[in-house]
C-alpha cells in the first residue's frame, strides 16, 4: 500500500491457525489493527479439518493444514483457545521457519512496563497495568483486567472479563474461565483450569479443575 507521500509500505503476510469462532475473532482483531497501521495481509486460515479445506470463511480462505504450514514461512498466530491444544500445535511447528507476532487490539490500555511473549494475542478492551510479564502464545480474551506485578505463563488463556489482581503468578497452560476473579498475591500452578465465575482466594498448587466461590477442586 502507499501513504500520502508516495512511500510504499509492504504489508506482512499472516496466517491464522484455527478457522473456528476464535480464529474468526482474531481475523477481526487484525482488521482493526489495519485500520490504524495497515500492517497485516491475512493470507487465510490453516485448519486440520479436511471438510473445510479451500472454503472461504468470513472472507478468508482455508489454505491448508498444519502439516502444510510446517514447510512455509509466514507470520503465524495460533487462534486456539485451549492451552493444551495450542501447546501441541506450537510443538508441531517447532522446526518450521514461521514467526509468531504479538497481536494487540488498538483499544487495549497497557503501560510501557509490560512485556509480551511471541505469539501472544491481546483482544479488545483489556487493561494491563504495570510491571507485568505475559508469556509466549498466551491469550487474553475480551475485557480482562490485569493488576500490577502479575506474571502470566506461556500458553495460558484468560477468557472474557477475567480480573487478575496484583502480584498474581499464573504458570503455563492455565485456562481461566469467563468472569473469574483472582485476588492479590495468588499463585496458580501449571495445567490448571479455573471455571467460569470462580473466585480464587487461595494458592492452587495441585493441577486440576477448580470451580465456585471460593474456588475448590472438583472431584473428577
């Protein structure tokens, strides 16, 4: 594309892994970024569902499978909400030459004292304050608030409207459900699921699924 001074700016080709609901939301996120910076050219979706290969979804074609993507060289964003599934895709693509950009919606408020790992997706309406570390391939869905001195581990997912208070540590591959709340100073161990609407008031040191207020481990 060209700016008013005639300068030609090359857009970067990006592929979205996952043509489901969140993948379509990420396409919208990129479209909103482009309204401000015209940075990305969405090549299409990649999905292992053989029944949708070649189909056009929300204006973008499904251009191949993950195995096809292994031999390509694109910017890639993995738009899969489940941390364990996302982790498996990252491992499948380890030997590829693809790169993983950080995508942050223009409406997000964050200080300069926040670090974002490669492949992280920050959706619209998030407020991310100060001295925060967000790991690689993490997802912060719509409308989350993140307090000071929080660490969010690689591959963790925060669903819409999650509220994380200050000094919380969330390890890798944690999934936190919609409208959940974590009070200050809490530590949540890896591979843990926090249910929608739960309130975490004690450290979680044992992997499992925790629901309710206060959040307690289920019997399963």
